[in-house]
């Protein structure tokens, strides 16, 4: 394969090389204000740390939502909640 085909693979996302840690280089166009806001909220020092922590936080939030939805469904199924009307 020639040089052109490897460049096409790199652009298409196939044939990416990663380090032993599983880290890959990415290039995103993100609003600087969003990065700054996240960096302040998360208390991170670098933009890379900010993006990584934001991704981890999003995944943790999804796991939390799934767990709380399951617990709530189980509680409702056992009659743990009684619906009251406002007129009572």
C-alpha cells in the first residue's frame, strides 16, 4: 500500500495507533468557554485532564441513573410509593 492509502486510513479512523495505555490522540473543535467552565467546575489543571474527567463523570452519571432507575422501579413494584392526589 502506498503512502496515500495510509493517510486515508488515518483520516477515516481505521488503522489508528495507540500506546500501551490505550491512549489515542484526538482532535476536537470545542468551545473554549465550555472547556473553561468544565475546568473550573472539575478543578482540573489541564484541558486534557478536563476532557478526560468530564468523560469519566458522564459515564459515572449514566451508571448512577441506571442504578437509581432500577432501584426506583423495584420500589414501585413492591408498593413502596403511594400516589396521593392534591385534593386529599
